């Protein structure tokens, strides 16, 4: 029975009840040892009606073993693995040791855990209890928290209990479990131990009403203490104080088994180690069966004492403080000997960690075993556990050079595991070691630069990365310089890269730098790089992003889009989805430029969540800035301002000038869409001037068409002509139709030539940009007293904007239509605006012909979540099947070409 826990129980019951209704959620119980967290977990599970219950308990001795806790949780439901998408299934099987082939992707594993829990939740729901989360191995913790953040439509309640301040990131509900109220504590003492009220009052005050301390101390009070004639025992927290006398009362054999169990929870090796240690202790050559019998007797005694018990094939202490008491009673030499014997009786990761526990001083043999354990953990997606193993291996490594290498490797996996702070600390430790050779020093510098670029000061990243002469470091430095907006650095790095042998990466980096410097060799190199990209030479997402950058430098946004799209596909299926948050920056931009605003928003929200989980604040700023751009196009003024502020709060101090520029672009575009031409012109002018984030080549080039429109609308024709001249120079080497179309539109605006607009409409391949051209031409025709000719252009533009959800642009086109004599026309619904970002993303993938399993694999969801979203999508759109949904999605994209001169179904894919 629980005493005085009505508020805590009600909070957990609410989570469980909502989960039963298909609104899954997670909660954290946080409190000191003995506060009653475990009892609250079990009580919540008991009130879960017919819901299935899965459990795991973190064990300090297993905190270094990758996926030890996940094995506890998922082992009872591995029979449902066949229902998972293949990539998720393979990742879970690898993590649980059911497959020989590694599938080391933490995102796929987290999604697989979610999918498997979702299968286990059918049909009556699932309650998953994770006790002592502070000792759960990091690989399991990452996978479980990944799932916990995505339970919205699952019938799953995931409840964590954690001691102290151990972090449980991303779980929104925390229930603090403190000492009992005085009345409840007194009731507990009366009901269980018959403690008189005066003694109970003193005991409650001395223990802080900690339930475990109350029960344990009250049960051992002497008659004199119960009568108040003798002082109470010292009840201060600590295993030895609460349980030390009971541990000390164990026989030698039971005490030895307790010591072994404190470092090895698996019953079989624990019993065998105890048998061997008992034989050593007697100094006799007792027959093996006698030693085994003695170990079994020790087990029986330990169970009878109430200190520990069997849980399947594991020996568990009744409370973690009992394990602490055993540790405190043991000598360091005794614990090391237990580890040494266990190392002989176990294999794999367990053997490695027992060897580490037995080590005295530095030991290369033991360090090598831990390195192998780290490699296995990383191959299965356990980056956090790999980092722990490598850091411990470094501690045990005798020579400073290999120790630095292992610290560097630990930093890499810490970074990949979403712990940038730990990664930087490990890297700093590696740098300080003496004897680091030049090659390793450069590798460490490159990692420092990459860490800075993702999580710190982008300008500092340029400085660090520019110290190397390898093509890879020069490319990284150029990437950082592009984020800063440092044209001089890009030019210098390009010239240094040009000294390297020809190849895709060299041509891309050198081409960008030389092109920015006005060297005619630059565009030629970029063309060569793009030819290699088209031939399929790139194999990694990062290479496709370089191809996208090359196309952008040439002014070919449509080709850049295609390359970014390929990068996104490669990142999702390559087993290296750690790149995905960064890649999605470019994919989201591509979707926005194509006028697919709902899709762009969905991609950026996905990227935003992944970037926050990974600890990449600069990527967070990128997605916030793109979301601000989408909000600007939709006319959501308050949302645009909020998102821009959030992006700037990261990008300005981190000197990520590109993102500062995009956030400013969003504000200017909002003004343009709302018809505030003077304000828009002022903002656009500021983006091309000196200042933080201003003058970024990518931003200056990209804003030019909008700046020209704003300047003309504000009556600033001279400024518009100057911007056009600069835009023509920067687009001189562009050959793709879409770029030529936008350039023709800009000329039509500045020179007031109708034939330029007609040329633009003929060339456009991007329906959204075609609609903007049609709107400008329609406005010109209507004001030139040619309403009949204007209406067809305005009608097509209006429909495109309405379907895209670009509210201000649609209202502008509709107003022009009315002025041209077409009244009473009902707005075309923006089909995708009815959907949430996640629903929009799923609908788009259905239109591509993907099954629910493949969509789940692509978006790191469970198949049941995908089906749930489809169930919500159909009534929103007034349809009833995948076929109708696919047709509607195609119409939503393709109809925007109507009346604009663009080819049906053709779309721009990226900036």
C-alpha cells in the first residue's frame, strides 16, 4: 500500500490513461534513494488495467555494457520483430545480439525500439517501466529516450525512475518524489511496525520521512528505543548505515556471493566465480561439486536474508542501497579479485569491463579489450557506450600517443552520440598529451573545427580548419567560411585547394573560391564537378551537398535542388543518418523554393528535432531560419518574427552569418508579401551591406530577385537597376531554364518590358516562381487597361498561391483579379494546410508510392504511427484511400502550373 502519494499517483495515472486512449507519453519520477519511486512505478503498472507491462532496471555494474537495459525491456517481445520495417528490424536485432551484421545507426535503432514497443502495445496498450535510469547504459538510454520523444500517437506509457540530478532529456513531465507528509509517514509506521507516536515523530524528523529509511530503521528498533528510553539509531542516508549490519551478518560464503553480485548481475557467472573464490579462500583443492554446492547454499542464504533475490537468470539486490552497502564493506583488493575471476568466466563486453575493474595501473592488454568492446558498441549504434569504453581505455593506455588516439576516438563517438560537451572535453584532453605526432594533431584540429561548426563559433571553425593543408580540411574550412559568409576566406581556401590533384571535391572547393574571385577558371571547375556528380561519382550525402553548392555558385538553383534532394535520400539510407539534421537544412530549403511550403515546414521541423537531440545548435538555427521563411510566405507575421528571433539568438553569437542573413531575409520577405515595399527594400538593402550576417554571398545572390521587386514597388528604380546589374554578373554562367526565367522576370520589372515576362513564363520550371511572374505580368496588364489578358495570368497565379498556402500572395492575386473584373470567385483551398507537418510529410511519401513500412523507415516512426496519421489524413481531405491521396497530392503540386506557362508536373527541387 502507498501512503501519502496521491498527487504522484494521479500524475502517473493520467499518463497511463492517456496512453490507453492512443495519446502516448512519458514521465520521470525523480527522488533520492528510498523515496518510493519503485513502489510508485509498480502501483502505476498495477492500475493499468489489461495493459502489457515491460520492465528494465539499471544496474551500476552493467552501465558500461551497450544495450544491457534494452535487452531487458525488449527481450520478451522479440517475436514481433518481423512486423518492423527492414532497416529498423536489422538495427534492433543487431543491438540485441540477434544478428551478426552490424547496423550501427542510432536513429534507426531508436525508431526500431519505438516500432517494437508499438507492436507490443497492441491491442490493450503498454506500460514500460525503467527503474534506476541513472545506471542504464548510454546506448539503451539513447534509444529509449528517442522513442519517448515520439509517443504521441502510440498506446504506450514510458515511465522512468531516476535518482538525484541525472539528466533525462526530452521527457516533458517530471514528478518529484520527496519525503512523505508527516501524517502519511506516521500512518506507515503505525501500520507496519506499531511505533509509538512520540518515537515516530522523532524518527520522521531524523529521516526526512524517507519511506525506506523509516521502514528499515523502525524494523530494527530495540524495546528500549520503542519505549523512548534509548536514543534512536543514526538514520542518515547511505547503504552502509541502513543495511551495513545485515550485510555484515551474512556468512562468509553469502557475503562473498553478494560481493560478486555487486559487480556481475548474471547468475551463472556469479555462482561460478563465487565457487572458485570460496575454494581460493580455503586454500584447499575441494572437488568442483563441493564448491558449487557451497555457492548454491550462499545463494539460498542471501535470498533468505531478504537482501537479494532471483529475477529470471539475474541476481538482484532488493534495493540499490544494499549494493552500496556491499561495496562499502568490501576491500578494493577483494573487488578487483572478483572482477579478475569473472573476466575468466565471461566473454565479449563483460570480459572487457571485468578486466578493467581488475586492472591496477595502466595496462595495454586491457585497454585493447575495451577498444574492441567500443567497436562492437559503435557497430550496433551504441555511440554513448562506445565513448565510455574508449575513455576508460584511454585511462588504461600506457603510452601518451595511443592514449591521445583513443581520447580522440572517444570524442568522435561522443559527438555522434549527441554529447558535444563531453566530446570537446575529451578532445581537449587529447590535445594536452605530450608526444602527439603532426598527423594526429591535424586530425584533432579538424575535429575541433567540425565541433565548432556544428555547436560553437563558426568563425573560430574557419580559423582552426584553415591550419591544415589536406583537401579534406580545406573543404571543411570552406564549408565553415560559407556559413560565416567570409568571401575572402573562401577565395583563399579555393586557391589553396586548386593546388591539389583534380577530383570532385577539389574541383568543387577550388571552383567556388575562384568563381568568387572572378577567375574564369572557377566556373569551368564547377562545371567539371557537376559533370562528375551527374555521372554518379558522389557516394556520400556530404558530396552531394558540395555538388549543390557548386550549382548554387553558378546560379543554377534548380540543379542545386536536385543535388540536395539526393543528399537527403543518401543520408536516410546510408547508415550515417548522423548527418541527417544538417542535410535536411538543404532539403527543407529546396521544398520552400519549390513552393511546397507544408513539406518544407515538415522537413524543417523534423530536422529541428533531430538537431536538438544531436546537440547541434547551429543546425537548430538553420531550421528555425527556414521555418521563419515559410512563415513569411504564409503571412504568419507573429510566427515569422518569433522564429527569426530564435534563429538570431543562436546565429549571431555563434557568428553563423548565413543563418543571420536568412532570418533577416524572412523579415524582408514578410514585408514584401504584405505589400510593405519600402520596409522590405530597407531590409533587403541592409542584408547586402556590412554588418553581422550581412553581405553573405549566398544571401546577397538569393535575395536579389525579391530585392528588385521591393525596390521597384518602393519607387527606388536606381537601386533596382544596381541590384539587377549585380545579379546579372553573378548569374552570368547559369544555363538552366529556371535561373534564366527568374533573370528575365527581373529584367522585365526593371526595364518594363513585357517580352521579358513572356520569356520568363516560357522558361519557368518552378510553378511557384512561375506564379510570381504571372502575378507581376497580370498586374502590369491590368494597370495597362488590358483586363482580359490579365485575368488568365492572375487566375493561375492565385490558384498556385492558394494551394501552396502562400496567403499574402494569394490575397494580392485575388485583389488584382477583382480589379480586372473577375468577382465572386471562391478561394481554392490550400489542400496541405489542413494537415499537420507530420501528416504532410507522410502524404507526400504516399504520393511517391511508399508503403507504410517504408515511410516509417524513412521518417523514423513506427508503421502503426504512419497508419494512425493516414487515418487522420483521410477525413481531413475528404478521401478514403491511398490512391485518392496520391492523386490529390499530384494535383496539389501539378495544378500550380496551370495558367503560368510552366510545364505540367515540373517542379524545382532546391536552392
